[in-house]
């Protein structure tokens, strides 16, 4: 009969010669000097969440302006700045760093490592990200950029955007870009070298697989935008003419360079979301993930294809039909691996014993509405249709279905799923579900009608429209929806603040999870694990629970979540 | 609070309504679900048709996926009495997975095929109709598309600028903002920009095309119904982007010939008067 000893084989303890024992730094200043992956992860997530709220307020201001025709709440300059800052914030200061935050906290825990491979580099990544945000938002005090987050030349050239806002944006791209590339190298090295004994590539948790792919995509795509913004900077200040048509430069060059980065960036944002969903679903369906290998293959093929589709953002530019057809075909092909993932997720739920907790709600919301974003994506990839739909609210609706119904739902699922591990306390489940329904209704009210507005002729990035267009009603619905969505997010904020002190105590493994982060205490100690178990499958915690059951004879009821008894009644 | 069946039913009902409205959209609602058309221009009509075909395929996929998802959640959620039920420990099914991969690929093959069936009608300019105006200026077509058949048609140079459109006609006349065109005549637009990128779009008359500085881009339409068609610049071009409106006014070929001749005379007359005034006002004689 096997014993706990053999199941929980320990690694040979590394020999460390300590010359002196310094006391752990404590107090608020220790947050500035920390190199602990968990504290850096918290810094990333908290900062990104603040930027999420800022970007959300910017969105609400824009929606307020657009709620009625011929509104004069915002002037065009303010509107264009808000629009530029909203896009830039949500992409560079919220979704990507939020994913990096989750990865920072959970990749080492999931693979049974003590920390990231390069802890100091990790701290540098965070501070570069924060400085990128500070440099960008400092432009509020002189002249915020107005050329949209895509910064198309010549509009972003010094002739048409003379203020310093575009330069602030360029420095944001550089700082957050270096931050992301350093972080990506760190994740790659950590996952490649520091996995627990027994954790081969086919036992790597799916979240880590997506972070590995995310890291590779960052390394491939971000240097392109770094080069492009450097060319823009020299065009603006040092007399070069890379993008200046009057001197033989080409505005189309900017679009190619930008989208060669910009499309992989979409997958940089959404692949970790796929990872979170692939972690949450099997835990709450109490059933293994369906088609682990298919999901891994789909992840890697999506990443590969994402590097070949950039010109589908340029279907209305002067390009020949052969080229358009290539990018049409390469773009629709992505729907195959993405569809495979959706089918695998639904098959994971199929015949499960689904425990209806908040993370599962957000994960199900993700599948439901990310699918709609995927379908509208196929429609947009068909270039004759894109000639009508390009640069309209249909496109806005499409990518918000991908990034809000997709990435934000996954982030909220991740927050509700991992909050107990990070803080040791549960988020309130009832408040979580209320938050879900508000975001669900608000989101669809905001964005579903925008498909129609786009097809009816409403183009993007206009700060007002005439009442004779007839767009007023749908825009009002959209604006009301955006406030409902805002309330939904706010409820989660309240839940977080409230649960930090008053949440039910979680214990090490409140959900009966599958992966190693649930093996250690909540919150984990600075060294993460005293012993690292030998990994025998993709669900090491399930193996450990079975082992305990065999050894002690006490049944480890798989569908009973342990924390429920601890949650105060009526909380 | 569990996912109650009342909520579940509500969600099912809402989805069913959404699906039904997609599938059986009455004419009044069709406008909300498909791109604009109705000026009689073949490109816009064909885009509309292609969109509907794709939408039907998409609706089937959407209803299938959402239906299965909802059914799974409602049917397989843990019930109170199921204290210790362990779910089926299924890890995958190779033939099923190959099946849906091939299935998804086939759906995309269908979409690709119908797209390439409809593409020529959208991209290639149509022949000018029997009642159309006769040629004025060389006939060009979009980048690599064929010239319209026949020698009749009209080419208009569209100079886009912050925040106006300037239309130059073959006879030397020009106009701003409102473009007057003859019906039943293939109109080729020669798009360029003198400052930043703009994008020409009249939704009822087909897709948009960018006017990129340093490049020439071309598009076309052929209006069969007289009337005024509204559109606007579709690419962010600065603070006045929202005000950069464009109108196409389709009139009968006879009316068009009268207008373009009159417009040319008026411009020439105004130029002569301006030259006269310059001579009068100039201090150096």
C-alpha cells in the first residue's frame, strides 16, 4: 500500500549558505522593494484594475456624450482625447498587465516553483509598466493625444498633432513594451526550467500553456511596434520622413507595422483569458478538461496564425485583391482552432456536476458571448462585407464582445476564482452573482445594438451625430447599458473591498482545485511550498486527494466545496 | 443562490427571441440586421445579399453553440440531493474532436465559396445603363479591377481634405460636399487626399474606400433611383471628423448635363469676376 511519503516525494533540498539572516522587510515601503512574485503579482493586478476603472470612466463619459444626438457635453478635442486614452488604457494598462499579474502570481504556484526565474527583472517589469502609465497620463496636464489608439499617420505626425500627447503615447509604448518583453522572457524561462518533478509538457496546467504562448507572441510582436513608434518619433522630431507622403514616405507603412503588432496583441490579451477559462471550467464542472491536447494545439496554432492576418485591419486601403483574399482566408482559418476551444469547453461542462459558483457564471458568460464576438469576427474577415462594416460601430461591437465579454469576463472569473488564494478569504458569492447579472445585462445592452448602428451607417470615432440620422434611440439604449455595466463592475469592487476584511476564511483549497496553487496555504507563504509533490497527471491535487482518501479512509467528497460551512449565513 | 430554472427559462426565452428575430426578420427589422442598400447600386445590393447568406450560416452556428451551452448548464448543474455524485470523468474523444474540427472547417469553406461567388459583382464596375450619360474622362477602375464594359460612364476626382470633399468633374466643373451624379451611369471615383487619411462611405451605395495621401484609391457605384444618399468620412481625420459629411444626389442624365454645364459656366464667370476685381484692387497697374 502506498503511503503519503511516496506520493509526496520531495525535491532534494537545495544547499544554501546563508551569511546573515536579514529580517523580512515589512510595512508599506516593502512594496517598493519587493521581488516576491506574489507581491509583484498583486501590484500588477491592483494597478491594472485601477487603470480599468479609469478607462471605464472614460468610456462612460464618451457614452454620455453619444447618448443623445447633437449633444454638447464634450467638445471634439476632449472626446478624441478620451477615446484615445480609453483604448490605450484598456489595452496597454489594463488587459495585458492584468494577465501578466495573474501569470506572475499563479504560474510559479501552478508549476510548484519557489518564485519566478528572475525576481529582480520581474520587479523591473512592474515598475516600467507603472511608469508607462504615469508618463502617458501626465499628458493630461499639457495636451493629451487625440489621434486614436492606432495613431495613424499622417494624423499623428507633427504637422497634424503638434502637442506632446503623441510623444507621451510613444513613451508609454516603449515603457510598457520593454516591461512586457522582459516579463515574457521571465515567464518563458520560469515555465521551461522550474516545473515540479514529474510535470512534463503534457502535465503543464493549461493556464501556463497560454502564458507560455502569450510570452512567445510578445517577443515576436512587440519589437515591431517599438520600431514603428521610434520611426514615428524621429519623423516628429528629427526630420525623417518614414511616414510622410510628401517626401516619399508611406502612411501605409505605419499601418502594416502597427497591425503586424496589433493583431497578435489581440491574442496576447485573449490567450491568457482562454487559459483562465480552461482552469475554471473543469474545477466547477467537477470533471477533467475535455481534450487537453486539442486545447494546447489550438492555443499554439492560434498564436501562429495570428502573425499572418494583420492586413485584415486594412481592407479599405489601396491594396490589390489577391492580397486581400490572402488575409481573408488566413483570418477565417483562425476560427477553426478557436471553435475547437469553444467546443472543448462546452464538452467539459457536458455530463459534469456543475457547481454554480460565481467563477463559473463568468466563465459561462465568457463562452456565450466570446462566441458572438468570434462569429462577428468571421463576418468582418470577409473583405467585401468589411468594405461596408469597417470603421463602424459594428467593429466596435465586435471587439468589445471579444475583449469585454471575452477578456474582462475571464478576468472577473479569475478574480472570483483566485481571490481566496491571494487573500485567504472568499469573495461573497451572492454579490458576485448580482455583479454578474448586472454586467451581463449591461454589456449586451451596450454592445448588441451597436452592430445595428454600424450597419446603419454610424462610423467610429465621431463625437456627435445629427438627429436626422435616426441613431438616437439605439445610442440611448447603449448609453443606459454602459451605466448598468459600470454598476456591475462597481459591485465587484465593493465585494473585493468588503471581503478583504470580512470574507469567509478560505482555507488552502476552497474549490477542491486541480492544480498545485491549491496545495499550499492561502495566502501562500513567501517560499510557496515546503514540499513539492511529484506530479503524476494534469490534475495533481485530485491525485493527492485520492491518495489521502486511500490512506486515511475519509471520503474526499469531490463535489462538496469545503469553505461553505465557514461562510457566515446571510453574508 | 443557485442558477434557478426560472432564470434559466428566461435566458432560453431571450435567446430564442434573438434567434427568431435573426432568422425570420421582417422587412422592417431587416434594416437593423443587414448593411444598407437601396440605391439600386449593384455593389451595395450584392454586399447585402452576401451578408444575409453569411448571417444565416452564422445564426445556425450561434444557436447551436448557445443552445448546447445553455442545455449543459441547466441539465448538468449540481442539484441539492446529488451530495456525492461524481461527474463522468471523460478526458476527450478523438473522433468527436476530429469531427468538429472538420465541421468548423467545412462551414468556413462554404463561407469562402459564397464570398468568391459574390465578389465580382461587388468589386467590378457595372456597364452603364442604356439611359446613362456618355463618357467623360478616362475610365479607371479599382487598383486591379477591370474597366467597366462599354465606353460610357463618368469619372469624378474626389479630393478629400480636413473636413470637406471636393469633387472635380471631367469638364472642369467642381463642387463641394454634395456630389451630383446622373442615374443609370457607372460613376468611378478617383479618391485621394491632400492632408490626412479620410475614407469615402455612402452606405446605400456600397462599401467604403480610404483616401490615403500619397496613393490613389478607386471605387464605383451606379445609382438607379433618383434621390439624395447620405454618408460621411469613416476614418478619424481630426476634430472635425464628425462633421465631414458627404451627399450623393442622383438626378436624371438630362438634369445632370444641364447642371454640370451650368456649374462650369458659373465657376468660369466667378473666376473672371474675381480676376477683374484683382486687377481693380491691385495697387500696381
